[in-house]
């Protein structure tokens, strides 16, 4: 069919060339789409995500979208074998369909990249909160994570499929991602890398496709909630273990003056933290009108948790102080026998020294008491701030869960204040026991020397433990630096992917302009064909008019021949009469013979002219028949083209109808996903506040 059309329209110049150029353009476009589809599954956009959970979800959604768009473009590009079909398709619906598909594809990519950006920001915010809550204790918690499991999890992160677009996921991204997209290069915290069971459960959650009507986003939020709870629980366990270890080391290594100095330093740190907490509460009061209720509740909860963590530290310090006093009493009881052998003079000197030390300890105990009072006042300030926040949040009925949590925190603060009072009473009892032990201080001299030597040995062991911990801390810091270098590399990959996306968009716009230019050329050629068809019709009419004129001239000549025949008959009659009168009119016969000869010559000329006219008539008839045949051929060709155009138009209308259905379906899907995204975004803020 294509060969026949090219042979029929060879007079139109470059039509066949445009047709082959169009086929080359379609082949190039389909090849680029296939290449894009093949590269999406192995793009390094999604490899930049350390966590494979969101990348798997985004990769599935973007691959499904790529397949849908490819099917749409195949429907648009298909069934365009003939020149007439392609011309009709370019002229009517193809640019509009391609623009719709491009807009829909761009909207979906932007939505995917926004989702990717949201997950990236969430991963950025979760480690910052955990770091603020850990208050310098995250190093011990990070020691519990297994390097082997981290290595396994990093291996899994490179298996995620991706996208090399937009945007973005995605992107991923991504994706990207923008993939591809930015935006999403923050690393997962160590608490997310602790167990392979969590990764397997999350991978099971991350399987849903795009057809889940927002279920993927809900599952992602549920996964993040589970990870947040697990990380908080692990951080709490790590803090308790670290506190127990620190308390054990303090009770084992620090006695007498060093214990009191350590307690004083820790109380100073606690007081500083409480002052910082008071400053944060004042700042939160000032910024209460500017920030949203969700952020205020979250910050206040973080401050209250810090206060709760500081109060148990003070409590443990006081308990350790009480344990130290009990140990001191036991040492006094054990040294009563050993002191009797000492000289009285040396005992008096040592008694003065120990009494001076006892006064110093009493001063330090009084200072500790003042610091406890300050701690209690800061806790009261926190309670007042919590009450004010409770009053502000009670006016907003939209936050019932936060109100319940704040009331629970107030109850915890009240219980902590009671604990502080009990600790204060215990401290008074300890002070009384120390005052009662002044009489028996002389017995402690020899035991104090032995205790100091033992303390030095234990202090050396503690220094060794500290050195080991510093080595472990250095290894952890090296791991953190490696992770930061990986993050920088992933950010560089994301920037490169954005540049590639920009160049791809430029190439796509250039191809679109080229396609529009070809469409305009085809429309011009079609207009030229219509003009030439009209010229052939006008030429046909002119030929018919000439044929009618020739028929009229032939009829006139026939009439003239008939008249000449009549004249010839009359002349023959006259000749007969002249023959009869030949004898009588010899003189007239010569004249008549000359006249007859002249008329014969004239008749011969008329016969020759008549023969020539008959030949011309035959030639005109044959030319008219050829023109009629050519007109019939042109009419048949025009009818065949009309039939082909009508069939192609019907097929295109069916394809357009199917595309409209698919576009409506994807538009509804896009609206549902957007609504689910907005709802889950609000729910995600509530989850972060919790």
C-alpha cells in the first residue's frame, strides 16, 4: 500500500521522504523509550538511597507508570502505515494526545519526587530527634549495632530499582529522583540497621504496586512508625545499660573525695541541662504563637523527656551517694580494731586532717543540697511550662492525644518531685550519719591509705577501660565519617542525574518541535494535493466544453456537406440538360465544361478538407476518451484514499476513546493518590509528634 501511494504521489516531491523520516522518528522515539525503560530498573538514582524500603516502593510505582505510558505511546504511534492515515493522525489528534500524555507523565513524576522528598526529610528528622534525646549517650548505643548487619543492609540497598527522571522520586530521583529528586540522600540511622527481621518485614510491606490506591503510602508511614518505636526502645535500652555501666564504674572506682567531686561535676552538668531546658521552655513560650500546635507539642515532649532523663540521673547520683555513706560506715566499723594500735599523737594529727576533710565534705553536701533545690525549682518550672502548654493545647480540641500525653508527663513530673524530696530526706540522713562518724574518724587513717592505694589501682583500671572505650569511639567516628562520605557521593550522583534529566527534557522538547514541523509540512502538502485535485477538475470541465464545441463545429460542417451535395445534384441535372442541348448550345458547352471543371476542383478541395476534419474529429474523440479514462482513474484513486482515510479515522477514534478511558483512569488514580498523600502527610505529623 505504501509503495502504491508513493508511485501515485511521485509528483508531490518530498512526500515519500517525509514519510520515511516520520518512520525513522517513530523508531527513534520507541528506541529511546525502550532504553529508558531498560535503564530505569538499574539506575543509580535509587542506589543513592541507603534505605531500600522507599526505593522499592517508588521503583515499582514508576516502572508501572513507565509501562502504562509506553502502552499509550504505542497506541498513538501504531496503525500509521499509510501516508493518508499518518497525515490525518498528525493533522487531527496526535499532537493533543502526545501533549496530554506528556503532562500526565510529568505530573506523576513530580508527585513521585515530592513523595521521595518527604521520605528523605523524614529520615533527616528522625536521627536528629534521636540525637537530641540521647544527650551524648548515642556512642554507647551505636556500639551495640552489628557491623556485619550494616554491611548486609548496605548490600540490600543497592538492589533497589530506580528511575533516572524528573522530578522526582522520582525520585526516586527516584526518581527520582528523583528519581530522581533532592533531597533524598540522607542516611538511615544506626537503629534502623540493627535487625534483619525488621528489614524482611519492611520489604514485605514495600511490595505493593501503583494500583493499591494509596496503600503503599500508608504502609510506608506504618513502617516509619514501627522504625521510630523500635529506635526509641533501643535507645532507651542503650541509655539504661550505659547508665548502669557508668554507675557501676563510679561506685567501683571513685570513693571518698573523688566520688564527691564526680557527683559535684555531674550535678553541675545536670543543673546546666536543666537551665538549658528552662531556656528552651521560655523560647517555646515566645514562639508558641508562631509555630503550629504539632511542632510545639513535639518540642515540649522532647524537653520533658530530657528533664525526665536528667531527674533519674540525679536520683541515681544521690543513691550512689547514700551507698557511699553506707560503705563508709562499714569501713569505719571494720577499722575500729586496727586503729587501737596507732599512736595517740599521730591519731590527733590525722584526726585534724580528717576533720578538715569532713568539713569540706559537709560543705560539698550543702552545695549538693542547694543544687538539688535548684533542680527541684527547674522541675517546678518545667511543670509550670507544661501546665501552660496544657492550657494552650486544651483550647485546641484537635489534639486530644497530645493533651493526654502532657497530663501523663505532668504526673511523671509530680512523681519525680516526690522522689527528689525523698532523696533530700535521705541526704539529710546521710549528713547526720556523717556527723555521727566524726568521733570515729581516727580509726580510718590506715584504712584510708589502703583505700587510696586500692583506688589508684582501680583508677588505673578505669583509665584502661576509658582508653578501650576511646578506641571503640574512634572506630565509630570513622564509620560515621565513611557514612558521611557516602552521603556526599550520593548527593553528587543526584546532581548528575538532575543534569541528565535536564538534557533529556531539552532533547524531548527538540523532538517535539521537529514533530510539529513535520506535521505542518504534511498539512501544507495535503493542501497542495487538494489544490491540484481542484485544478484537474477544472481542466476536466474545460475539456468537456472543448468537446462540445468540436461537436458543434462538426455538425455545422455536416450541414455544409449536405448543402454541397444538393448543389452537386442540381449541377448534374443541369449537365444532363446541357448534354441534351449540346447540339444546340456548343458554344455554351465549353463554358459549362470549364465551370464544371472548376466546380470539380472545388469539390475535391472540399472533400480533402472534409477528410482532414474527420481525422481531427477522430483525434479529438480519442483524446476525450483518454481524458475520461484519466478522470475515472483519478476518481477511483480519490475514492480509495477516502475509504482508507475513513477506516484509519475510525481506528484512531477507537484508539482515542481507549486513551481517554485510560487517561480518566490515571487521572482518578492521581487524584486518589494525592488525597491519600495529603491525608497521610497530616497523619505523619501526628506520628512524629507522638
